[in-house]
C-alpha cells in the first residue's frame, strides 16, 4: 500500500537503499519491486488494449463532429460532475437507441471530454465486427478496467492493491466475472480516500456486441448447444449493478447499447431503481447535428474539387437529413460514398438523391437499406460482392483456427479470387462500406465501418436479391478448387516443402512468389472443410482431388520447426476423416466421396509412418452412433 508522508524522514539523507514493496508518494519517488512488475506484466497479458477509448486500434473510430451531439454530451458530463446532487441520484445511465444513432461516437467523444477533465476512471469499448478479437468477449472486461486504474497516478493505492491481488492469485483471470470484479475492483477500492479531483466515471460501450464465451468445443460436440450472447451480456450487467450498489464503489457507470430485449428487460425490471435512461431521439436534435456534419463534409469536397461555395443547395442537404430519419449512420455512409473516387462528386450525389424516398413507418431502416442496396449494386458484381461480405463478416469460416480473429485481407483475397485481380474488381466502389488494407499491408483484416451492414446482409427482408442463402457455398467451392489438381515442383529437391512446389490448375489464382505461396498454403492447411451430404452428391472426377498431397502437407506441417501447434494439423486430418463419413448411413455402402478420401488418406498416412485404424476400428467407426465418432489417427 502506498503511504503519503507529510514530513519526509529522508530529508538530506544519502547513501541508502530502498528495497521491497516501498512506495513513497512524495511527488519525487515511485518504486515498484520485481514482483510488482511481474504482476503488471501478468495483468497486461489479460487485457484488451484495443478496447480502451484512446487505443491506436480506435484511431478511426467514430467521434462526434465538432459542435454536434452537444445536448446529449452536456447531459452526460453534467450528470458525471453533479449527479450526486440530484433529488433522486442514480449510479448508472443507459444510453440506447437504434443502430446508426451515433451511440459509439457519443461515447467516444464523452470519453475524450472526461479524460481532459480528469473524470474518466476507465472504460471498455466492445466491438464484434472490427478490431482485435478480445474486444468481443467478457473475459478481458474486468482486467482491462483494472489495468487502467493501475495506470492512474491519482489512484496509486488502488493500483498497488490490484497488483497484490494478481500476485497472490494469478488464476483470478480464470474466475467468474463476479469474482474478478470483486477481487480486482471492489476490494482494492474499499476505503480509499477521494477528493474533488478524483476520477468519477466508467464507460462501457457496445454491450450488445459482446459475444458469449463458448467453453466447450461446439464443433466437436454439436449436441452441446452454443451459449447465447444474452447470457454473457446480462452477466456483465448484474456484475456492474452489484458494483454500483456497493457503498465503497466510488464511480458512476455509463453503459451504451442497442435496446436488445435482454438488455432492455434488465434495465426495466431489475435495475430501474439505479438507472437513468437516455434514448437518442428527436429530443437531442439529431437533424440539426446532421446538417452541421453535412456542411462540414461538403465544404471539404468544395475545396478538393474547386466547387462553388453554394454547392450543393440547402434543399439537397435538407433532403438528406430527412431521408436519414434520425440515423446518423445514413448521412455518414452517404458522405463516404459521395467522397469516393468512382465518379465526380455531383454524379455520386445525384445517385444518392435519385433513391426513392422510403416509408419509414413499416421499416425504420428503409432509407439506409436503399442506400446500402445502391452502393452494393454499384459493384461490378453485386451478388458476388454480397457473397464475399457475407462469408467474411457473417460466418466464422475465415477466422484463424482456435481464435475468432479474422484472417488477413491478403490471405482472404488470395483464397477467394478465382482470377487475378478479382478482389479489386469485386470491391470497386465499396470503400464507403469496407476498410480495405493497402497492398503492402500483409496482416490487417477487412473491416466494416459500421455493424449495421451485417444486420442488412443477414436479413432477407432488408437486402432482397442481395441476400446470400448459404455463404459457406463460396468457401466450399474455393477450398475444393485449391485442392484439385497436381503439384508441379519448382526444384529438383525431393524434400516436400512449400517453397519447392507450385499449385497447377487449381487455386490460388493469384500469381505468388514461392515464399508467398508457402505462407498461403501453411494457413490454408489449417482451415477446415465441413462436408454435407447434398454437397457430396455433386462431386465427380474424384481423382482430381489430390488427397495424398493434402495428407503429406499436413504431415510436413507437424514436423516443421516454425509450426506453432503441430496438434492442429493432426486434428485437421482426424476431423476430415470423421466429417467425410457423416454423409454415410451405417446400413448402406459408403458414399464414393467418403471411400475415395478415406482410402487415399490412410494409404498416404501409413507410408508416412502415422498410426492409422485397422479394419476392426473402422468397422466400429461405421457404427459411430454406438461407439462415438473418434478415430485412431495420430502422427508417428
């Protein structure tokens, strides 16, 4: 624990050492011993750094345009500063409203204001569609909040208590959320001395984007139902409510989310005595704010293209505001489209203005849907663009194995292209919807500017002819195209290594160097192919699928010195061997696909010295409904 010394015992002292857990808070010395540094490092490993309001990851996150959303920001900051003086003070504010209403922008700007005023204690910005994976889940929430308190110079006592907890119990990060919050926040905050300059607020944004932790292996145990997102969201709410009601908890909390049923029910039925609600509606003047935003963005276009200061007319701007129907996201997307380089700005503005005025009484998202439809239809291949976007952002297939992190845009481009340059062709004109990393960026993923696009793509009633029934169909097709054909070796070296061969008459279609091809294939070999009976029945010319190459590739990967997880490749083999059999009935002959794949795979693996099942084991596997689906395949 830190100690404030009124009269220093070290005045004029010299030639002495300070060791151990000593903290002298005299504005001239601050010391952590090795154990504390280890605790900081341990805590750092469990946070979501990208979820902090000022993280580099959020450098392009939406913020309120200057002089916009002033009313709601003033209300929030006023409550933070003086909420305890109200007749019926509340400890929590729930900021809510429909998609595209500007909640994240308001929270981001409020965080910056509070940071400047010294009011911000900590915060967490959830995101399910962009940024690092750990922003999607509850597991990093409490550690991230605690880490920010440790870094606050005004809360050194609290920070030392948090680090002591981590030092005593490194397994705290594996505990339930309520236990983490109690030991990492509530107990360290107990009895601290506060003054008028102490921070006062915790900000939690995008709670509705928090996804449920899946503790079992759903892929291997489909009988275990996946946990619903609402379970973890309400767990977070209960933990925060417990904190807010604790007499030693010194902070107020602002939570922003869409009004999803489970969240709405919690605030209405459980936390109504503690919560104040702010619904982003006409009360906060969104139309006037949107007009300020449009004026500013049009001014930039005027300067860039040397247009008249009167362009466009006030009537045009007012029509855009009316079409938005209170949704800031509409004018944001419209302006990104108009600012694009696919045509002169007046032509692009004319396209937006030509969209038929939508009736919002039946569908409040109708104007936004019309805008999204128009932008996607501006692609050279609208349905293919929708298929790519649906596969990338609505499914887990293009995520890293054992992780929910999206694969790099470069890998996805190579994987999905059926001809060189197709990605640029498909995504041409979509820069207002999708962030596309530059060609020299080999690691960043594709990301959306706003989650509302996934809502649009996932709802047939909203996107109409652009709806993709089965995004996996594209994945399946491209996977098998890459699998087909034979290998052409690039050198006389007989050793099987990715740099020694190229893929002939199969993907990737993009021309790659040997090193780039090797990197691609290494990632490709970790991807899973889940077979279904209806897809199996379409396949012919089975000999075109080079199963022996695939098995050798997996074997090589398990032995490669750079392989981080050899077991992953063994699991790929085991999973394919079992999955391919899922389309067969135990009382009928094997499907030709199953027989071909399993026979070729076992022959090649046996050559490579792998342990493979014998006839008795295979017969038992045929009756998998009695004996289970596990199969005895393992590397030498």
